[in-house]
């Protein structure tokens, strides 16, 4: 499935390895510390299966500029952090890219090393760690998607999702495993005014829910085909999907006040502590915040630049701005979310029987 907007020819050898987290740890293993390579562990959403994605172009351009090849390992937002934990005594990755609250989780568990990439001073304070352990590289927002063929309009509120027409036609990815699924739980806590009312509602919603999904990306094709009417997602991924999945539409749920809202879910990158290729990894982090790559955050990735001084004026940027018009953006307390995440997930599991 291609999640991206613009075909990009891949250079031979530019992408040395593309694998999943089910592969053995040695698959991403590097040669000596002086090898001209890096290994990137990343949440899904930025690379396409057909070589036309944001990462495909970024990796190709980075290799062309520096001679450093990129080994790529993809998994869910929480999965990549869990892999870093398992490998902390034998570090394989150089860079990790994942969503909140998992980037904060990696930081709190001592898995990241401080590095301030060139351009990081232009990233908003809320989108980076003060000590330089991580920085947003592409801004992004929680959203929901619906099938435009079978629904004349999307649901407006959480309560609308309880309608019988969504029975076995609604699905959201698993909180605690998928970054976007965790975001659904965080938004529910915000909109319902607390953990208990949020999980009580999600327990009721379970009557319509198809079941767990470890990957949010798997839901978009189901919505496009009409197997699902509603699912969760994020603006970057779902906007990029529209090129190949034209039957899905993006919407934002409203809380009790009737105002649609969301919050930022940036792709954030950090230097892995004890990275085997630290110097190469630092060059890659610099490259991610370069003018060139930040301009491509919208034109290729379908997201938003993390640098506040980069303002793309292409057609995608205009459409993305329109999508976000009228949507209230709130900021979760990520320190609190990180501290209480397991409590949130436990309460969700108990309420839903998942």
C-alpha cells in the first residue's frame, strides 16, 4: 500500500535494508563504528511499499549527499521503543523515529542521547526535548477517517459512533501499541474530562468495534473499500493515502462543546544512546531538519514542517491548511501521559475487555 503523494525513483543501493520488527535483531546489525551506514528504527507512515514515499526520497538524497547508506526497520510506535529496550545491552539502532508519548517513553527510559541538530532552534518548544534528546521532524495531527461513498457525512461527535449503523463497521488501533490508537484514548480522556468517563464510553463503543489492530495503517484500506465506515488515523498518513484510496475522507470528532478538536502527533527523532554510528546518525538528524527535507514534509510526506520558519506554499500545503481550518488544537501534558500511560491502557483494557 502506498501512503504517499509523489513517485520518487529509488537509487540502487540507497536503501540498504528494509525489514520489520519481526526480523531478528541481527538483521539490522551494523559493521564497525566507522562503517558508512546508519540504522533507523521508525514508526510506520513515512515509507511506502513501492518506493515512492518520503523516507524513500530522504534516504536516497542523504546517501547521495554523504555516502552513508540507511538500514531501515519499521514497526508500531510502541514496538520500536520496546525493541530498543530489549537491545539496550547490544545497541543496534542509531536513530529512532516515533510518535508521542513513545518518544517521551524512550527518553524517560534512558534510551536516547542528547544531540541538538542544526535547525532544532527553529522547532517549537513543545515539539522537542529541552535537553536535545529528541526533536519533531514532521508535524502531524490525530484524525479520523470515513467512507465517503457509504456515508453522506462523517459522524460529528463521540456519541454518534454509538449508532447501530456502525456495528462491526468501526475500528481503532490498539492503545499502548499503536501511536494513533494511544492518541484516541488521550483525546477521549480530554473530551470526556477524565479517564473513567472516557473508558466508560469506550467500553460502550466496544459493541460496534471490530476489534484490536496493532497498526493504524492497516485500517485505511478497509475504510476505502467500505469494509469499515469509520476508523482512526492521522492527517499525514491519511492525506497521503488519498492518492490511492479516494473513498476515504478525513474528519475530527467533537467533544461535549460541539467543537472538533485534535492534538499534534509529530514524528519525532532521537539519537539512540550508544549508537554504533553516532557521527553518521548526527548527520542524518541534521539532514531531517534541513530546509530541503522540511519543504518536502508537505509536498511528499503529506504532513507539516516541524520547523516554524519553513512555510511551504505548494498545493498540498494549501489543502492541508484547509483540512485543519476550524479545528481546535489542544496540547496534552506529555509528562503526565508518559507517567500514567500504563494506567490509561490498563483502564481501557478493563473497560473494553481487550
